[in-house]
């Protein structure tokens, strides 16, 4: 049977600085966990991400850093890639929306859509700052949201209510460059994507996405029920994909670029082209993932993103792909997440509120954060990060359950069986009950992982760890060895098999620790995902193999650390 082929993309992290834990929890980490699971099951996986580098925030951040925007983006891309690697994010390629591949594809889509009657020039009324002597697209202008009244809404979207906006919609607008309220609305020419002409087709396409989960589907249908609007796809900026056709600048658009929300999703495709070129896979390699006429018919495409990105991915990007009338692969499953909040408010890159990925790694290794963020993934509703809850989850799950089991069985094997897998004895009734329980637990874990239910997957994994502790406590090899060494050998051999099994099924969540645990029982790396159940699933280790207890896997977080981190990063008052 051929291997399944799975294309996985995460929402692209924006270039303006290191991302916070909310960004990690809402797209990048779930995508990595799912990719690791599918690779372990033998699937052919292409997992892609990239920095989203165009638009006004990049220009503003570069100006604040005293750098030209290209230099700023070069530097920040490297920083984000390296931090992602330190968190164990196992992208097959981490690309850039400023790549030549994305420039060419974006210009291609614009030309094709125009040929199909879905792009037209319009005279637009846009916000102009007299003080700054320039138009203010998107995030160069802020003001009060006309929908909910939030007083810091951006020109493209309100972060409070999620409404998509145009700068002219804002009440009491002001320039984010100078703060000036000397604002006018003036005429300018722009290209518009005629989404209204695709309303029925997009609805039919969404209706066919039976594997979408409720959050993503509800957001898509909300926008369709409200009625699609034609969206401007160019902006008065200098940094971005130039508005060209057939290699030449479009007359009248020489000082304009394509809107970041038009070119950024195209980077999913361009990133695959970057991967093929960077890995010297051949020009056709990326096309078999994206072109239905070149092998992508059997690809299952899964996207991960926060709920604020769903509208663009469920409506605008499909308009681009389907409207082109070219055989592009469209998403099969859109997995959307709610927000991970910082106590009662939001994490915020612009306001530097919350813990950011670089600071998190200064405090604790990546697996502490990976486990907490997956076990408390904001799926059914928003979830709140608190230091006290983080402490509780780490101490109970990682230290008391997983780490405790691994260390006590390995230390017992070292001290009472010379540090090797013991032989002798036959499994008894307790072992056969364990095999059945492990088999049922593995089936539950695999089912939840397959449907991308992150919290339930973490619960199922923890339940397996609990089975190991319960078995060890009930079988009590430290008691059995006093009178029946062969019985103790059976228990230890079974326990060490559980250690190897736990390394295999834990690696999507805690890959660094799983590698250490696998090495402790003589495995070069965590084993593939177990297809068997019962005794075979334990992959009982060969008698005589050396094993050794690792250093403490997870140290408990104490109250003094919580107090220190609260003082540094804030707590309820933040």
C-alpha cells in the first residue's frame, strides 16, 4: 500500500519580532505535533512554514530598529528560524514571503485572475496623512472600530472583535507614523479582487469541506452569510511584491505593491518551490504537492491557524486558487484555534505583553512549554495562561507521572539487574491486563491525533503514562525480588518496554525528552508509531541490552520560581 501523502502548513508568523506563546500554541506547535505523528506513522509529509515579511508592520518595525526593511527582515527571519529549531519545530522548509518564488507566483495569480475577469482597477478613497505626505494603508492608520468601539483598531482588522476593516472605516483615525490626526480621504487607483463574483462557488466549496471542524466552518460561513466584498489587493507602499505584469511595472502602479494578505497565502505554494530548490529536489518536486494535474490528487492538505486568520484562508485564498481556473490543490482540513490569553488579556507582540518564545527558553527547556501548550490548547474556547496553572501541569504531568515512571523503573533495573534488560519468567495475568489497557489507550491516542484534537490527544497520552505508573505500583518489583527474582524480571522487562513505547508515542509532544528516554533503553531514536496492540505494542526489549537511568527528566517548578517569573513578566494585574 502506498504511503499517505500529507501537506501541512502553519499560519505564517509575522516578521516583526520574536513570537509569543500564543502564536506558538495557535498554529506552529500544533502543525509540528501533527507532522511528527504522521511521519512516525510512515506518511510522506511536507511540512512548511515561512516568515510573512510584507506590509506596513515590517516597515514600521524596521524604522523603529533604525534599519532598512530588507536588512531588518533578513535578520528577523534568521532569529525566528533559529528559535523555532530550538523549540523543535520540524519544518521541512522555513521560507520567506519576500522570496523570488513568491514574487513570481503572486504576479502570476494577479495576471491570471485579471484574465478571468476577477481583478479590475478602481478609483479608491483612501486615508491620506497631510503631516506625513503619504497615503496610510492598513496598519499605518489606527482608530476606533465602527463595529465594537475598540479604540485601537487597525486599518485592516479589529483585534478586539475580529472584524475585517478598511482604513476609511475607522472612526477618529490617526497616523501610526506620526500620531497626526490631520487626516484626509483622497482618490487613488488600486486593483480589486472581485470576490463577490465567487460567492456561490466559495460557499459550495466550503460546503464540501466535511472534515473542517466547527470553529473554522462557523467563521467561514459567517463571512459568506454576511456576503463577500470585493477586496483591494494593492497598497501604496514601497516594500512588497511589485505590481507587475509580464515582467513590466503596471502603468500608474509603479509606487504600489500587492497587499500582504494577497501575497502571503501564495507563499504556501512558493515555500514548496523554495524547498525544492533549496534541497535540490528538482523543479517538478514541489508541483506534485500543489498541482492536481502533476500528482497532487492524492495529497491531503491540512492548515493550522488562529481564528483571526480563518477569513483570509477560508475565503480570500480560495478565491485566488479557484478563480484562477488552474488545477491547484486546495485545503482539505482547516484546523483553527481560539486564543491563548495572558491572564485576563491578550498576548500582544506590538505591546510586548506576555512571554515570548526566546524568553520562554531562557526559563525552561522547550518540552516544558510544548507539553503545557498542547495539553491546554485553546480549541473549544479561549484559554488563559497563568503561572500557577503552568506550574501545576508541569509538576503533575511531566515530573510526577512521566518523569517519575521512567526514572524509577530504570534506576531499579540499574541497582537490581546490573543495568541490563533481565531475562526469565513469563507474563502473568497482570501483564495481560496491561496489554489490553495499553492497546485501548494507543487506539484512543491515535484516533485523537488523527482528528487533530490536541487536548484530547495529550489527555490520552497522559493516560498511557498513568497506566505505566499503576502497573509498576501494583506489580511492585521491589517486593517481588525478595522472594521471586523471575517475577521481578518480568515486571522490569515489561516496564522497560513501556519506557521504549512511551518514547515513541511521546515524541510528537516532547521530542527532546523522548530522544533522551529512547537512548536510555538503548534505542538510537524513538521507534516508529506502534501499529500493533497488546504485548507486541510494547516492543519488549531484548534481554541483556544495557539500559541506564537518565538525569532527572523534568524538575518541578517551585513557588519561588513562580514568584520570580510573575515579577518579571507580570501576573493577574497584567
